[in-house]
C-alpha cells in the first residue's frame, strides 16, 4: 500500500512538469549576444487592459545594462520599460504602454543592471485589443519581436 502514494506523487509531479513546459513563453534573442527575453504572461483584465510580463535573461559573464535602451524616448528616466509595445497585426494597430494622469508609464520603473548569468522580470500595461484578438506580437527594444504571444484572461 505504500507504493500507491509514491506512484500517485510521481504522476502528479510529472503532470506539473508537463504543465510548466506547456506554458513556456515565447522567446527572442537580443542584439546583445547572450541576452534573451521570454514572455511570462500577457493577461487581459476586466478593466480593459492587458499586462505583459517578461523575463530578461543575461547569459553573459558581464553585467548587462539595458535600462536606457528600454525607455520610449531619451527624455525619460533610464530605469523604465516604456519603450515596449504590442502589435495587433489583424487590426493593424500598435499599443503603447499606458500612462497615468501625470504621464508616468504604467510599467516597471526600477530596472537596474542585470547581473552576469542573471535575470529580471519586468511588466508593462497596455489598452486591451478587441476581445476577438487572441494573440499579438510584443516588441521589446534591442530584442527580436516576440510573435504570436497568446492573450490570457477574461
């Protein structure tokens, strides 16, 4: 009878690993050799927005400083990811990062250097594409486009 719980635990662990692998995000390489970006999630909320979460990985032996590369323009602080945008190819529309009433991006604004062989997770909020749109492309400056990113949520 002791084998049944062990066998059941093995099946559950295997199913969990399969689920994680099935949900692995879309990835793209950078113009910086050894760096890559991976989509963690692009989730629609009930308030008419989508939030993109990505992990940037530095696979090099040196710290990676791309904070200034990810901002929308040179007049903004270097620690934000306001330069990320979404492309809805079906409707030929580009979605920029949302901003608050003071013009501040609704996005990560504390990006620091990414340590050698390290990674960091950042996010940005956008107006939601129409409900009929189930995937978009995400553009993160210095990286190749992340195509066919599925939109999850309500």
